[in-house]
């Protein structure tokens, strides 16, 4: 999945929260990443129930995505990393989309992106 994200959003200069959020949200809906998303939700669901190896695998995926975000995302104005907030935001929005509340998730992307500029 990270390789697909790299293809959609290559490294380079760090991006603002708003720019990276819009890029990642669009990438998650792309045909190249879409097949991975239901699998991610299955792993996360198993992890939430305490199942192994779901918890370990999902944790490793989350850690990898966090690291991927951290090297692409500009810190806030105080120099603090925003990657944890980014990860929590994108995962929450994807969960809303997965349960049929895509309009709420899309509205959240727009609102977060506008506030983060």
C-alpha cells in the first residue's frame, strides 16, 4: 500500500496539512488504492477485538503510514509534528466513508483543509 501511495504522492518538499490531506484523500479513492482499503478495515476491526495477528499487522501498517506522512508533512508553526493528527483525521474520515457517510467525510476534508491553510 505504501508503494501505491508513493506512486500517487511522491516524496519531495514537505507539504502543508491541507495539501497533503487533499492528496491522500484523493489517492485513497483511486483505483490503485481502493482494493486495499476494505482489507485495512478488516485488519483494524480484528485488532479492535484483540485478535492476533490482526493487532500486530494493523499496528505495523499504522506505524508505516505515520512514518510516510511524517516525511511529507510540514510541521505546525511551532515546529511540532502534525503526523499523528493527520493519521487520526484521515483514518476517521475513511471509516465514515466506509460506513456510508462519505458526505460527512468529504465535508470534514474540506473543513480541515480550509482551517489548515
